[in-house]
C-alpha cells in the first residue's frame, strides 16, 4: 500500500473533488465482483471515488482497508459515505507537466484612418 505525504494527499484530494463516484458498494458489501470493478476503474483512471451505501462507519473503514490491501491502492480520503482511492497505473503514459498556457494577446478592433 502506497503512502503519501500531506502535500501529495492534498493534491489528490483536490483532483478528486470534481469526480463522481464510479463504483457503489451496496447491501452485498465488498464482493469479488465489486473488487474486480474497482480494479478496472483504477487501471483506467488511477484516482476514483467509491460510494458506500450503509450507515456503519466501521464497515466503510473495513471496506477501505480491505480494498487498498487487496488492490495495492492508497487511501486518499474517507468522508461520509465516499471513499477516494489512488493507484498509479504503470502502463499509462506519464502525464505531461501541467504548465499553464500563456495568455494570448487579445485581438482588438483596428480603426482605419484614411
């Protein structure tokens, strides 16, 4: 299981903020089919949100621990009924550095004097 420093966790939480949950864990709990789906989503996206239906906080913590151990993922956040996990995909090409593009000059109307 990966470990991150506080700056890395903060960055991952910020990236996850706009994401929608891609997997739901319902009455049947963390079944093999759900684990397989989470694995597929982690391969595709690296950073995902998981919604857990159920009121037991202990169950949600157990789900997070189990899926991180079995899928070699890192827990990023557990807030309410949402779990955020990350696993780097070594097959995915390295993302280009996100440099802000310089502002293009504004086009203005040109007045013709004649």
